[in-house]
């Protein structure tokens, strides 16, 4: 019949198995439209759409009992599909951000450029870093930073990242030139660094404690040390000494 699929054809089209479809039938999730004289199960377009819903809900992590409840409560198939389409678009956006994030990390790693946590983890589950961030800067630090980063346009994100790269390179050049960390030239770079950090804190004051804490992290954490030392061995330590000198000269 037109618009009808055998269980084998449907299983092949859906990338599943006949056994799985029979199991769905036993659970009442997907009854065959009819059973032929030969005992074969056949499914029409309504069953096709229902199977699509089942598979989509499975991909969202729902168990079969929950899926049965969801489908039983749906009276408007088109409305349900619109809702799920929106969920898929959100997932698509998340995956697109993950692809961009991994691509950026790969390119920066290959070029030896500094990485930024906001771009490295964009699109990923940030909750695994919650404890680390909370311990350092308070329970609201990560949530506010994440909201701020997502609020930026792509142009603003690129500008923010480029500013950081420029500052890191200037620190490296100053270290290579052996400029005193308390010199006016180096302290001006620290001042730029502090202003850049202020953008990421959404206007909240960047305290000396926070500034020095970051400097210590640049030295202690191999991830950050590597990213700054790409501009010259010892650049991370140089930055730490520079921000310590800044904090001493500008008590708050």
C-alpha cells in the first residue's frame, strides 16, 4: 500500500531493528497499523511520525515509561512536533558552539596562543567547574561570567579575545626586554590587563586580591603558564611580579 512500511523497511529507514520495533509494540508505544495475512507488521505515516517522536525523546535521555506518558498526554501532534523542533534547535545551537569551541582550542593550541576558559568551554556542561570557580571567586562568579559571555555579539567576543592576546604579547615583550616590573611601561600593561578583566566582571571592581590571585594562577596552573610562556619562558612569573608591584603601588 502507498504510504505504508513493513517492519523491516521501517527499521532500516529509522536506523533501528525489527526487534526494537516489536518491543515498542509490546509496550504500547508503537502499535502496527495492520498485520498482514502473512503475519507481517505494517506501519502507516501516523506510525512513522510517532516513531520519530519516540526516537527523538530517546535521544533526549527519556526512558521508555516516561516516553509512554509523554505520548499519551499529547493530543496535538503538530504542536508536539513544534515543541520538539525548538528543543532540537537549542541542541543544534549547543553543538554548533561546541564545534566552534573545539575548533578554536585546536587552532590556538597549534599556534601556541593563549586560551580563554569562556571560549574553551562554550557549549559544554559548565557545572563540572562550578566548585573550582566558587572556591576561588564566589558562588555567583561563574554564573555571571557565563551570562555575560553569552550576551556578547561575535564581534564583541573577537574584540575581547584579541585584547587579551595583545596584552599577553606585550607582557612577553616587556619580559624579554627585561623592563623592571614596577616601571611605568609595565605598570601601564597591568592597568590595561585590569581594565580588560573589568569587562569580564561586568563592571564589578577588579580588586587587587583578585588581580594577584589570577597572577598566581597563571604561574601555578600549567594550563595558564603554558599559554603565557609561549611569549617567552618565565612570562607567567613576570606577570605575577608585575601585578604584585601594581597592588603594592595602588592599595585598595
